[in-house]
C-alpha cells in the first residue's frame, strides 16, 4: 500500500528566515521522487514537515486526501489524527539516529511494540524479516557501535520498514558513509523503489542514482521548487538557468 501526497502553499519560517516559500506539489501513490539542490535550500525541512517532526507555518499537507493538521471544517486535528497520519510515514536519516544502547534488533522492534502495539514475539519475527531484507540477518544482537556506517544505515532502513509505512522519506542517507559503502545502500533503496509498494521521497547528492532510479526529480533552491520533471529530462535537458548552473557545478 502506498499513499499520495499533496502540498498546498506550504510555508515554513524559522524566526526571520523563510525556509519554505509556498510549495505546491502532488506526488501520486507509488512514485519515487528525488529532491536535489544546494545546502540550506529547505530540503530537510520539507521532509521533517512531512514526518510531523515540525509544523508548517502556513499551508497544508495532505496524505491520501486527508489534511495532516486540520479537520475538514478547518479546526485543528486531534493528536490521534496526527498520529494516524504519521503512522503511514517512515523516515531514514543521514546520521542513522539509532538508539546506541539497543541491539540492531532492539532498534527495529522498538516502534512496532511501543507505537504499533505488536507483541514482543510478533515484533521480533517482523524485525528479523526486515533485518534479513537489508542483509543483516547475522547482526541482530550487535549494538550500533560495533557496526560499520553502512550496516548502521541498513538498521535505520529496517527500522523504518518495520512500521510498514506507505511513504518513505530518505534524507541524504548515504552522505555520512565511506564511498565503498554507498552502492550497497543505494541498491536497497532501488529495490524498494522498484517494488512500488511505497511512495518514496529521497533527498540526495547522488545524481546518477536520482537520474537512473527515480521517476521524477525536483530541483530545490531557496525554499522553492525551481524545476520539477521526469528525472531523465531534468538531468539531460534542464530548463531553468539555476538548475543548469547547479548541475554544471556538481556533475
Ligand atoms: P537543506 O536540507 O536543503 O540543506 P534545511 O532544510 O536543513 O536545508 O535548512 C534550510 C534553512 O533552514 C537553513 O538556513 C537552516 O539553517 C534553517 N533551519 C532548519 N531547521 C531550523 C531550525 N530548527 N531552526 C532554525 N533554523 C532552521
Ligand atoms: Mg538537509
């Protein structure tokens, strides 16, 4: 199951700074979208708003046509409603954000037990399944400190998948990895995208990956979507001067 996403005039301001300046965006269920753009352009902020880690200053986020923060009559949504919408979304972070005192399996089963209401046995069975899926079947009892960066990120992906999200958000998930570990993580992401079971948004600096493996790419600059096109088109024939400059500088 995957969910559609719709943003209407989404704005986020921190103090005096307009970080997102009225984003309008529709992502159909099952699509894989990459977001590229300079540092500080608001890419992570957008993912954090989608993950309900922060609230918009104005504008709306709709998941499957349901507004995240407001009820149909415009009044504020209940916390139960926000939790329900958030439950459809999983996120993987650049710096893994694992619980250091828990094993790999402990990290993966935490939310299914405490948020999802699974029994410990059910969560362990599910957790083993997803650790196996990311190639870590033999590391379930190991703590994060004993894992390589690539292995930590595999745990991060398994942990998000274990909540069976309909939408997965990946924020520069290979940026903290040694170069030889990047390919393995991208392969996992590509395999997930190819299944089309989830809607996926990836903030990435891996331009070849965005071009080859994502249906669509957004170029972000200064809190706006400057260009939005099928990935092949955006990379081979960028229309906006700012996109052209950015791609020339990074490729
Ligand atoms: P990107 O991911 O594209 O590099 P971010 O979304 O992290 O950009 O940040 C965009 C801008 O918002 C930056 O100028 C950053 O300093 C600012 N910003 C992000 N989060 C916060 C916050 N919690 N408080 C204040 N400013 C923030
Ligand atoms: Mg960022």
